[in-house]
């Protein structure tokens, strides 16, 4: 179908859906009623989404999640645990229950299914706390669009944008966040790709080494090196030494401006490429191509645009996040494949992951 026909069909559809008479008809007519109700719920969720996010933030920051972890709790004890008035605590608990974070059982409150799932994922909890910066930037979304990277989130990340010129506290905060959220993707990446075929792996932008640590747990024979900013690499080496992790090392440098260690057989980019705009991302891929031996493999793992069943997580979440951060954007596997070809890679392919909303994997051969 030509673009002209598609535009005409979309315009006709839009006129129909915007017609109040059609909306009333669809809500009354039995065959279309379920679709109309579903679309109405989806539209309401778009309108109310910020309050849902704030319910989640309040549920975690008030301590209600932690208070309900041991089991059932009555309203007065829950209010005391959260240091909220009873009525306010009850209002939060009811809102949390509507989102399956909490659940009323008789006269007591307990964790809901979503709340219980949160307990097993420290990375999600770290991101919920971190999102306070993003929400502050998006309080005026048009202002954020007019001033890319001019808010709280960009200030948090500025040390990475300025080649590591941040304070020790900034480096520590960034590194801790990355380490906590790394388990969200590490096992998916390791499950998707046959790392056992390699003896050595170079992890670009690997922070304190959470990914390579998990990689060595799963493949003890692998020797892995983290390449990151000097301040971060120093923290990684200290972490490896403190935990007695032989076979893991860290090297400091600038992976955009400096030369990477040569003759690599496998390089990993875990949640790194989408942090960079087109020119630096292309430069990074060319640097990696030059560092790989012939036939060497590059493994790219990150959330990607256009993910089936999770399209909104790409451009509607990471698109905003990276804009507020001041650098990068989510890309589709096809876009990444084009960039890899332009950088001189012979071929690339998309691998299957268990939770593509969290990470998809593209592998390229030098």
C-alpha cells in the first residue's frame, strides 16, 4: 500500500474516532462495546499515568513496601510504620491496592502481587527513587523539549558527559545505580549469547563490573576487563579486589576519544549505545571495530525502540529519559544494524531475549 493510500485511510479513521456520535454508537453497540471500553481505559490511563507513578513512589518512599514485607498489618500499625496520619496511610494503601502493589485481606493490609515482585528486584527500587529527577524535569514537558539536558537529570549525569570530571560522590552515586540495575539485564544477555565460546571479554562502559562479575559466575573460565572512565575503573578494581574476584580487571580511559585495547575477541556494550547521539555512537562503533580481531564479536544489549509488545517503553519512556539526560535516544534493531554496517562490521543479527522490554541483543561480526 502506498503512503498516499495509508495517509488517506488514517485520516478517515481519525475523523471517525473523533466523532462523538460514533463514540456513543461504539459504546452502545454490543460487538464494538468491549473495544470501546478498552480504548477508554487506555485513554484514561494516559491521563492518569503520572498519579500512578507517584503512587508507586509514595508506596516505596513512605516505607509501606518494607512495612508490609513481613506479612499482614492493620491500618493503625501501618500508619505508624509509614509515619503518616491514619487517613493518609489508608488513602495511599487503597491507591496502591488499585495498582496491585497492596491488597486488603479482611481488616488487614498485605503486599499485592506487584508489590511482592518489587521486593525481589533492587534495581527497580533504585530506579523508582532515581525517577524523582526525571519527574522534576518533566513537570514542564515543553520547557524540557526546548532546553535539552537543562534540568536535574542532566546535572546528575554530567560527570559522564564531561569525561569524568565529577566529584567522588557523583561517581559513587552513578556507579551504585548502575550496579543495582544491572541484574535486570545481565542474565538475559548471558542467556541469549554463547559467551562460553570466548576466553576473554572486554566490557565497554561496564561501571563497577556488575555485568562481568555475573558473566564470570556463569562462565568461570572467562577473563573479563571493564573499560570505563578512570574514576569508575578505579572503583571496579577495588571492588574486584575486595571480593577476591580473580580474572577480572578494569582499565580507565575514554572510549569515544581514546584507543581501545586491540585484538579483542568479544566486546560487550550493555546499555551504552543508546546513551549517545548519532556522531559519538558512530565513533564508538568504529573504535570497537578497530579493536576487534577479524571475526571478533560485538554484543550490544539495551532496551530498543519498536519492541513488539513494549513499544511505549522505547520512545515514550527512554526517548524522554535520554532527552532529559541530554544525550542519546532509543534505536530499533534495524537502525543499529545500519550503524554497524556503516562502522565496517561484516554482518549483524538480533537474538531472542526472555524480557525484551528490559533488553534486546544485537550481535555483530567484525
